[in-house]
């Protein structure tokens, strides 16, 4: 900066100092956000400020869809109606059978004393926006804190689980997809009830069952559903299907790859599922040192009593 | 303000023009694009433009706030775009006199370098946070952004020019 203005025209600190200031501020924010998550409030406010622009950006596409839907031909509608009516008939039969099976299952469950599963509450939501960063595996849905969405709720479409709400802003929420490498879903193999944890496979769009023993009873085509034992996901939502298993003699774990059941990158409408029934409180982990000592002294006292 | 090759005298810029251009750029960034890697970062482009043209009005503070808005809107780590936009603004202000000396084509080459540096910083932050390298298609966005520089120049200077023409008539 050899052509800086004379001192009496000076405005504020030198540009380099300013760059240093803002860069360190950014780095501090990065570290705080990545490690401690102290800035969620600030993020919510900023997201609220960006919301009108996001909404406006997706509005033309919505309008286009609506207009093209309006001009759908009459013939197509009639044909579709007939097809739907036939389908509804088939479904009605299924529904009757389902109700019967449900009643039967309820009775059986009551018989074996298992806790009755209550209905889950579901909030329908529209995907309004996918993040600009293609590797973050996140989407934004148009339901937020004022629609009673809570962080941690699972999100599903008609075919299965697509992810979990990780951040809730006032008007929209951020959903981490199950293909995100940091996202884990507790699953169970439908065929034999084997429990496992499915992690996201990242850019491949697949899921990976990690920490499965090499001799685990998993086959290609096995369907995976949520096991529900984590207290977050309701049990029985479809998650995926096993497509590839690699068993390697020199590794103790098998590599199991599954394809997600839901359209992770398709569709516009999803359900935010939240479980009304909470599992009983998880028991506190025993304090290794103190507890054992207390136990031992208690036992010693008891022994002394017995000998007396 | 130092004039480049084009010796037209421009009207002073209005703050509302700058604000509107930034809103438009954010809007363009938020559009649901198919493949985001090859879409230019419009905010970075407009920011570079105003930093080059009006270094007194648009500086690091504005860049930083825009970066935070982009971060929150995209759901990435808070501070990633803020850092890269701050650096971009600094470089653009630092090189503004040099850049304005050239014609539009050579200006675009300079801007390509600026946008690539900003993209590289954002990429480094993302990789430091644990993401994989997304492939070399990421350089397409900044290069396309630089290719849009002449159009951006024409469009963003339009309010100042049109007023001038009307006044002449």
C-alpha cells in the first residue's frame, strides 16, 4: 500500500489490520461452531433473515408446478381417477385386514405384558431448500419451532426414514440425511431381528452397517427397519435393503452396504415424526470408583453382621 | 474514483443500488440449482465488484456479514463463507486501482484469481472440518463467475449510467 492517503484523510484502521480482525473473528466462530455449538441462537437469527430470500428463490418453481398441474388434461384425470378408485378398493380390503391384525396383535401384546406402542405424531413438511454445499447431506424443511418441530425428531417420506432434524429455526428446520457419514440410525434386520447401526456412506448415497462381526447372519436383500430401542426413532420404519456384503478373512468386521429405502434425493414432501411416549429414563452410569468402594464397605459390614 | 479505459463519468452510486444488488445475488445463490459445484457464487462476484468500484462504501464488514448470512442460509459451519468473503474483499480492495486500469476482459482475469482464492479458502475450511475433497469441478464455479464479470459490470453500472443519459437529454 504505497499510495495510502495522507493521515488527515485516514478512515479507520489499515486494511490489513481489518482483514486480520475479521479473519480471526471468522476462525473463532468456526471453532466455536464446530466444537462447542454455542452460537445456535445467532445462527437462528441469521437463518430468519435469509428465510424470505430462500422462500422467494423457490417460489417460481412452485408456481410453475402449480400452473402445469392446472393444465393437466381432463382425460388423464379421468383415467387417474379410475385407477385410484380401483386402488382404494384394494386398500380398503387391506385396511380391514390390517385392523383385524392390529386388534389381534394388541391382544397378544397385552398378553405378553409388553408396553403398548402409542401412535406417533407426524407433522407434514415441504423440502424448501437443499444446502448449497453438496457434501453436507442436509436439507431444509419449511416447518420450524413455531410448528412444534423438535431437534432430534426423525424425518421420513412415504417409503422410509430420510434423516433427522438437527437444528430447529423459528420457521424452518435443518435435516441431516441418513447418508451423512456422521449420522447413525439404529436398525434391525427384519428377517431375524439382528440389531445393527447404519451409518451414512457419504457421496455414494449408500448406508453402511459398521461393527458387524464377520460371521453375522446378514444376507443380500435383507430389509432393515428402525429398531426403536434408542428412544429417538419409532420402531418399524423402513430404512433400507442390504445390497452388498464383503467378508474379508483378515478383518474382524464384515462390510455391509445397504441402499436407503426412502428417496433421499427425490420428492418434495416429508413427515417429521415425533414420538409422544418417552422411554423410561436411562439409568445413570455407575461411578466406577466411589460406588464400588461403598458396595465393598457395605458388603464387609454385612459379613461382619453375619459372623456375629 | 479513478476511471479506467472507459472515460464516461458516472453518477455517484446510491446505497439502495448496492443493497438491492446484494439481495439479488443472495436470491440467485438460494435458487435450487441442479449441480451446485458448477454454479458461480453470485454473492462473491457482486461483492468483488463493489469492493473494486466502491472500496470506501463496501468493505470487510459488509463482506463478513454477507458471509454469515450465506453460512446460516446454507447450513454450513458458521464462519466459513465469512472468512472467504473477508479475504476476497481485502484482495479486491487492495487490487482495485490496478484492476480498474485494465479493460473488462483483463479485469475478468484478475477477478478469476480472486474468486479462485476465495473458493480455495472455503474449501480448505471445509476439508479442515473433515470433509473429503470434492473433485476439480469446484474450480468451474469461480471461472464461470469471472466469465460473468463483463455482464455484471454492465448490469450493476446501469443505474448510474441511465440517470446520466437522461440528464444529458
